[in-house]
């Protein structure tokens, strides 16, 4: 995700669901390794680059400790409920160049929290998506890990959210993750890559197939991502990747489901009548073979 987004010195990087601060720590390592090592850059990287918010007490403490251990001496992490802030109050000074986040799966928010958003829904992750879009500067870039139901749910809020994303951002890439990538999530996930400030015209999909079952003892690794990273530079079609023109989608549903056109069609299921006929044919053939054998004995 960080390789694709490519954060630069001078840009502000934000995670509104910071958790253990994994994204911010990885972004720090990425930027530190690539920047020119001087006093000004080090000061910017330490003091005015990484920002986050976390609601839960334990996760907040772990996130702060993790950032300090990675070399960020004074983390800019607020202990607050991100969704408690009305998105209408977010001003230009509150916006960021880069957002990297993995909002909570399966959470439900109270009606009073939903009032802070233009598109009201109980889905925590979908409220976070609205927050992230509002928190991006024009031209800002984001990579968000989210459950794949955001692409296909048919309720009014989900349809409105997809419409909002496509109209306000260039959703240029959707990475479909293998089942089990996020242990305990219980759902399949996708990574949405988008740039704010221009509408979407085409979406490049990549369905990641690692060729093995994902899990805690068998996690995703850099090698698994090599083909995606290579193809994403030109957004080339392959057996695992394809392009969807926004003009081709149904404007009543804005359905963005992952549907690989290069996947071979599954064999049509037989009807019960056909199954019985096949069984009778096999029984007849078996009886004929047995009769032949008996003649030989």
C-alpha cells in the first residue's frame, strides 16, 4: 500500500483508526530510507508528518509505544473517537496529503454518531470512509483496507457512499485480498486506492491469488504482492487483473463487485432429473461389465 501511495517529505500522513500504528510506522520507515538525510528533513519527519486518532485505551497506548520504538520520538496521536467529530467541521487546515488506514470491521454506531455524517449508516467502516474522504486535501492520495461489502451492498446508504466516492475521487485501483488475510476479520477485504478531487472514469481491479490458504501462521508476504505492484504501474490487464469503465456501471446500484471476466465459467449444475438419468446409465454400464466378467470366470 505504501509503495503505491509513495508518501514524500513535506506531506502529512494520517490514520484515523490508528490501532497499533502499523501504517504510520511503516510509512516512517519508507520515507526515512528514501529521503535526503539532513536536519530540516529529520525535523519535518519527526514533528510534522505523521498524525492519527484512536478511540480505545489499550490500542492508543500500544500505538504510541510502537511509534516511539520505530524512532518517532513525539507521536501526534490523539486519544479520541474519530467518528465523534462532525465531518462538516473539518476545515482545510485539518486535511492531509496521504491517508493510510484499516477501519474496524463489523462495528455499529449509535444514531447520535451517525448524525455527524451526510450519509447516515450504522456501519462503522462506512462512516470512516466518509471521514477519510473529507479529511483528504485536493489531490490527496489514500489507500484504505475495508470489507468487500462496500462494493456491493444494496441498501441506500451503501449505494450513496459508492456514488460519493466515484464522484468526488478517482478510485483508480481496487485490490481484492484473499480470504483469511486479516485474521479474525471473518470477511473478505479489499484495498481501495484513490485520489481526491476528480471523478472516477476507470477502475483497475486486481484479484490477489497467493496459491495457498492465508492465516496467522501463513501470512501474506512481499513476494505475494510482486505481480500486483508490477502490473499496477501501468494498470495492465492479465488473468488476475481487469479494467471497469465507470460509464458501464448501473447508476441505480453503482455496483462495483469484484467480477473477474477472465475467470473460466463454472460448469452448469445438473438438474436432479439429469443426475438420476446419469446414475441409471452408470448402473447399466456397471451391470454390463459385471456380466462380461462373470462369463470369463
